């Protein structure tokens, strides 16, 4: 399994609505609207790095109100 934090920048005033919609996506463990340079922080899990990429590109980035994402895979040592 691969886990990652996905940092999301939204259009102005869209953070809470975007976080709520992201929470409903399979593979998303948590999604919180926050303050700072990113508007939503998502924790997600997928079977492998390719599935994680598909989750981000096909499911999350397509939502209305999202301007940009940055995916940060978790490295377990």
C-alpha cells in the first residue's frame, strides 16, 4: 500500500466545499480544510504508486473548485 498527503489549492472561498466532496472519494482517509498556502490537506491510500496517481488525476483534480494539487507520498523507514 502507498499512502500520501495531497495538498490542494482551491479557488477562493471553495475550501470547505471541496474538502467535503473529496471526503466522499474512495481511497481518501481524511480531508481537512486548513489555512495557509494550501486550502485542503488530504490523506489518501492506494494499492501502488500508479493507483495513487490515478486517484489524484482522475478523481481529485477533476473536481470543480480545485486550482492545483501537490502529492507527497509517505516514506516509511
